[in-house]
């Protein structure tokens, strides 16, 4: 019965392939069956690989990566920094407000997981302290105004001296909401939004110029931001970087109103999209 089914399948495939590959008709049944087995095995292998990739997509790995985060800081940027430290990366915080920098560092210190096996032995206590100090040494805070053309380059250079080449830059662009509209904005708000956008773009250009190994730039803005000029500039500049065969990729993330745990859960999805090198507007 099995032999009959095998023979029928072989004849069917031979009749289907012969019009396209005439050489198939010259093969005997054993040769054709062997060839068919190789082809089917190849397609099964490719399918299994694609299935594995789909089920386990690659993400932008933060291990040994140097992440620089520019103020103003948000809950998302804090969660991103925590994720980087947790995965063995280094984080440099740059901002003009000293209290904001201290608050950010305190957040990271409080969230750094402590070793679970904390015995009362002296050797274990020493190891625990060393592990905690090692994590804290991978965090640095640099006080500098990102709008300053002099202070920001110096801060970026200091960050490189502390933790090596910068691989990832995170900026938060504090824009107004699209529901507010230009008409309802005061002159002060409009000027501040414009200055904030220009400062963000200036920071990006400076960081790209000073860091050849810069891979990812993620601009975070609050949800429903109306700054279409920023989106347009990012899209065009991303294409320009691709044409110049630069490794740096730009992404724009509209920060949702999520709590800490929700941000941490969404980070893997964001890191997957960053790995793909696509402009991220989420």
C-alpha cells in the first residue's frame, strides 16, 4: 500500500515538473525520488528556520552598549536606562538640572536587582557589595545644557571617556499636543517648542559627528505631538543616512501614558523594531 502511494506521488510530481524541467523525464524512479527527497528536506529546513526567527525575533542587544540619555527625562527613558543596566550596558545621563539627574540615578539605584543569596558570611557580603558597586559604576550623570553648542560637545566627550564610544542616543523632545493646535499656543509656548525641537536636532547632529559607532537614535515625544516637521526631518535624514551607508538609524517613539511595568514590557517590542533598522513611529 505504501509502495503504491509512493509510486503515485512520484508520478504526480514527475508530470508536474517535466514541462518546466525536461531533464526530469530522463531520471529513473529511484533517482527522481532521491532528488525529490532532497528538495522537500531543503524546503522543510527553510520553513523551520523562518518559523524559529518568527517565534524568536532578534532584538537590539544592550549588552556592553553605551546609552546616552538627554534631558528632559521621562518614565520611558528611565525604564530604557534600567533595561540597559540590567543587560550589562552603560548609561550616561546629560541634563542641566542637578536635582533631575540625582532623581534619575536614585531611580536606577532603587531598581538594580540585588543578589538573592545574601548569607551572613563575610565573603558573601563582600561579593554582594562588589556586584552592586559594579552596576553603579556603569551609570554616570553629567550636568550640561543640551542647548549649548559648547557645553553639549564637552558632555558627550566626557561620556565617551567614562564609558567608551556611544552606541545609542535617547532624546526626549517636549512638544505640545496636536489637540492644542498652533492657534491656541501662546507665543512663549511656540518659541519654547521650536527651541526644544532645534536643540534635539542639534544634539543628534553633534552626536553623529563625534561618534562613528553610533548605531541607534531614539527620539521620544509625548503622545499626540503635533510636530510634523520633526517627523518629516527624521524620515528624510534617515534616508540620507542609508544612502551614505551609515550604520546610524533614527527612530521616533510617541510615548504612551503607561505605567512603569507596561513600559518595561513594551521595551522588547521596541528593541526588535530598532534592530530591524526601520523608522519607528509607534
